[in-house]
C-alpha cells in the first residue's frame, strides 16, 4: 500500500486546524481563544499556500485576518479586563502543547518554503494564477468590488459613531 | 489515495460545525464573534477547494469578498460590544435581557 506524502501532509494540517478550532471553542480564557483562532487562520493559510497552490489568497489571509481582524479582537479583549485571576494554573499543560505546535509549524514552513523541495511542492499543485483572479475582479465583479469598498468605508464610519460616547 | 474534494469538504464542514457549536455554547460575546470568524473560515476553505477542483478563479474572488465583509463585520461588532460593555458592565450575553420575553 502506497501512502501519498501529500495525503499525510494534508491530514497533519487538518488535525492542527481542528485542534485549534476546538481550542477556540473550549479554552476558558478569551485571550487563549483569540490566539487559537489566530493559529487556525495561519494553518489555513498554509493549506491554501502549499496544498491548493494559491499564494495570493494565503497572503491575503495572513494580512487581512491575522493582521487586521485579530488585532481588533485582541485590542478589544485587552481593553476590557475580563475576569482576572481565572487563568493562572488551569491551562498550564495546554501552554506547553501550543508551544510545541508552534515549533512544529515553524519547521513545516521552513521545509515547505525553504527551496529544497520546491519542485516537489510545485509538482503536486496547479493553482489558479493571480492574473485570472484580478481579471475576474476588474471585469465581471467590478460592481461588487466597488460596493465592498463602500461597505468597508461605511463600516469604519459606523464603528466610530457607535463606539464614541458623544458625537 | 490523494487529497480530493471530499477531504476538503469534510474539513470545512467540521470547522463550520465547530464554529456553530462555539456560537451556541459560549457566553462571552467576543468569543462568540471569534466563533463566527471560524464559521466564515470554514466556508472559505470550501470555496477554495471548489475553485481548485473546477479550475476557475471565481471561488477565490468570492473568498476575497468574504474576507472584506468579515473585516467590516468585525469593526461593527467590536464597536457594538464596546458600547454594550460600557452600558452593561460586562460582555456576557446574559446581560442582554432587555428584550427577553
């Protein structure tokens, strides 16, 4: 029986994604939940990059989700100090596991991106090129694209208007 | 035995279901928002898998729009939660009982 190496890699990443999703749901401390979601999004970006062959969406996932949205969540979480003294001793073994997972992910990224197995990576995937994506955005979905920009503008204004005490 | 559409579908459904479970189980409003993002992420995985399976880029364009809408939703949600925290003194959903029947 031949075991495909891609399949093993996919299974490993899928298990990590599911474990971090479980962490979002079941960790007691909200900050740990947020960091677990951050790990989930980063591992999903690894799946997009290495298994689906679309580096553009992977980069966007890192920048938009991990860079912008998670900063929102962590900022608001740390703005309101919730339930002090609940997270000293209970989560001690989990911290070790997450550290181990971070080390393993780092090794994977070094191996995948490190150039040594580059042909191996490219041999397994053929993705959609970034040119096709941009062509679709600026021809067929141009109206949606502009509407999304308006939506984000209105959302930013509305967030300021909602969060301000007195306008 | 390769990685096909089936495996990605199972993965995305599991992530989506975990997000829905967290939305129902947790009481902290911010963690509920995190679970909402988890559900969006599961949908994104399915869009990407289908886009790759069918070989066209429309799924990836939609993933782009889902990310933009998630960013807008996070901004509005955090503003609402900040106001809620200021008015109610906490972010527990049990404190939102003004319209409870």
